[in-house]
C-alpha cells in the first residue's frame, strides 16, 4: 500500500477512535440474532402485515424467513428515478422465490437540481439530503425488517439514504441503481449552445431544443456530475453489485443485476455473513470512496457528502485528508466535464472495474474491506457480470386463476475478463493507467489563506488558468452577476466573489447558472475565476472556482470583508487563496450585511428555518446532525 494512504487512514482511525467506538456500541445494542419483528406485540405485528397475502402473513407470523424493507426515491419527474416504477414488484418476486418476503417500507423525497438550478427551490436542495436521511430512518423504524434495499441515484438522494441507513447499521443492505439514459448530443456541444445563449447568439427555442436532445429519456444524466459520482461511490465502497452502476435501464443486464442484488441480500441474511452496513462502511471504505472520487475526477459535492456520510458512521473525515490523498492519487479518467466522453462511453471502455483494478494493482486502494459480497475484498469488484441464460419456463396463475407462461429473469455470473480487456481500457482517451495518467494528482485541491478554506476542482481546468491574480467583483446573488454581464460590466479580468451562499445563509445552492457566463468570458481571453461560500454544480468545469468557503459570510467569515477592486490571489498550484489587502485595513472593515432577505420565505423555505439555524459548516459536512462526542462510551475496539 502507498505510504501516504496508510498514513491518512491511520490518522482518520486515531481521530475517530472515540466516535467510531460509540457508533459501533450503538449498533451492537440494536443487533439481534432473532428476527426483529419477534419482539413486536401481537397488535404491532398485526398492523405490520395487515395488507399482506395469507402466505406472507404466515411467514411473518412464524418468523420463518427474512423480511426486506424497500426504501425508494421513485418519482417520474426525475428521469434517473423513473425506471424505479416497477422495481418494488421485481424485488418482491425475487424475494418470494427465495423464501423471503419484502415490503415497501417508505418513499423518500427526491428533487432534481437540474430542474431547480437558479430557482428558489434550489435553496432546499442540500437540506433535502438530511431530510431524506430522516425519512429513511422513519421507513426503517418499525422493527419489521431484517435487511433493506435502497433505491436512489441522484445528487442528495444517495448520500441521504446512506446516512439514514447507517443509523440502522445492524442491518445488511444493498443499493440498487437503475442506470444512465442513452447518450444524447455531445456534452461539449450542449455547453457551447449554453454559452451562445448567454451571449444572446441563440434564442430560448434553440436552447430548449439542445437541452432536450441531451436530457431526452429515462435514466441518469450522462455527464459525470454528482449523480454518477454517487454510483461510482456505491460500487467502490462495496454497497452495490460489481458492474451494476452504469448498465442502461433497458440493457440486457439491468433486470438480472437487480435480481442478483436481492439474491445477495437474502443470502447475507440467511448466512449472517457479517455484511452489515456498519461493517461495510468502515474507515478504509471511506478512504476508498475518496480515492475513487479523486481518480475519476468526480463531483465537488462529495467533499461535503462524504464527510457527512463518514460522520454518520462515527468517522471524522476532513478536507485535509482529501487534499493529502489527492497528492498521491492520479487522475485516470476523462469524462465530461473533465473530458468529452460520457458515462456510457466510460462504461463501455471498461468503467469502474478497470479503475479499481488499476488502483489495487498499484497499492492505491484498500482491498481488505467488507462489501455486500462479504469479506472477499474489492478484488471481487474487478470482475465483469455476464448473463447465464435461463432455460426454465415458469407457469404462474393470476388472480382469476388463468395460467400465465413467464420466462424467469436470466442469472448473472461474474467472470474475470480476458487478459487484454481485464487490465486495458478499450479507449485510452477515456481511461488511462498509473504510468500514463491524465494528471499526476487527483482532481480536487484544498485552498487556504487569510479568508479561510475552500475546495477547488482542477481536473477540467487548464494549467494556464490554475493561477490567477485579479481584482474582486462582489455580488450577493448569482442573478446580480448575470445582470452585470448583460450590462457589459464584466469585460475585464476579475474574480467574482458571490457571498451569502453558505448553508446558514440560504441552504448553499449550486451556482450553476454562472458557468456559461464565466466560460464565455474566459473564451474571450479574460482571466476569470469564482470565489464563493456556495456550491457549484457537480459538472463544474473549466473556470477555476474556489467553493464551499469556510467560514461563510453568514458567520462573519472574512469573505464578507472583501470589497470591489480588492486584489485576490487564487493559486491552485500552491493551494493558496489570499485577499491581498493589508491586515491593518482589514481590521477597520466590518462584515458586509446580507441585503437579500426574501430567501427565508416562499417555495417551502420557511419550513427549513430550523435547518439553517442548526446546520454545520461545509467543512463539517453541512449537516444538521450532531456527532455526539459526549456519549462516546467506553473506549471499545475501533480497529475496522
């Protein structure tokens, strides 16, 4: 293993010793060798299976077999989640065929950042993650279940499901993806039309036509933003099946992979093989997740989400840990916005399997981890799923007694690919190797300076744009910057400073509408960059953007001391973010007050006041949940 990875891993273990021990103690107190529903009263249990069939009631009443919870983020407004429509019935059918049962335990909210970008609803987006976590806990709170299936894909949904699931870490669980939509127009072409629209060169009809050619059917958006970074993480962290992340919703492997996930969960429940969520999500698993994010150039949103996920498992992860790992993890992928390929092309080139293989072969990934496949390590995730066609024809009867002929879902087997495809991508412009990486370091860097700490994604930023010194232009909303652009007030070198965009101010929305404008100015030859206490999209790209700045303006952070014309230095190479104003001058300034007050009301924002008042900093995961150090308990073994 790489020495720096071992060093960071041991540092996280030591830092997390009390909190991890407290978490594991809590989980042990919830564990039972008997079915959990056995402890329910007769009235409780009767309520729990009242709507079940007589056969299911008999199973549940006699505690004969495992009962699986289905927690789903299905809705048909999100293209990525629309395929989940019939998954519950698929899951139930497979479970019943194995002598188990499954119940739809609860739905969780699922919003689309692509729909809410630049709108008031975007200020609920980050908070929806913790809302989803609470909804997941409610779904699992009935003590009816021995394990759980989680159906979720997009931005805040997967982290929210996992945070909620970790409160039930005594249960085995599995995440099941639904896959990306077919490739539409190239992402680079879509970005070009967006910039043309920002410049007034095309109208909204042309823009809508272009967007509709990109986002055109059921499935995940095909660029490598937060949703697809989620899927990579669930796979490299061992929470979903190898090779399942990017299989198309209508692909021949999709239904068999879904069936296989349920089979594996039932197997884990029947064999009690220690594939519980609390064992899968360990310190090494979290480190592997960070490494996967860096090696693939994944979403900046996960510099927040991974910290919140880790904390839910009693693990204290920091931006410094991520930055240190980034220095030894090379960039092995070129997927839009870090390249021109989309996730379908990435998958066809070998996908996550090849990334895991390359990292393992070079000592850059922990292999000795639990996954939902048990204690076999991540080597299992270098295998490729293939179909075993079923020759059996099943006869079933519908409610009227009419016989129906149905061919069962084909089975899956995992095979080691041929030597040529096991270690080599089919397209070296998309996936590279350790000896010839696309960049020597990972795509994320921690910036530090006299205005705080910030994260920047540099995997898509050209080297000539990674160092910029320019005067500040300060705005309190992204709309104010857009208005200045339309008024031709930005035709110069500058660093845009967008303040009061942190979690305590307005829920930390993504500032995605700024991307076409700043990209246009950069293309025109101006040196431009962004500094903000808000977020950028998971698709943040070629313009240097120092984001998630802490402390935020609402907390009186130094970002609120910046004034128009102040010289700023943003240096990705040296990891610096500096306000080049003498300290004596700064000491005489008072923080800017928040002028925009209407973000506290409307579009449901008034309901989330408690979140804004309670939320932690972005550096601590921007979460409303406390990591309770006061109840850490006795110092128990936290070695995993």
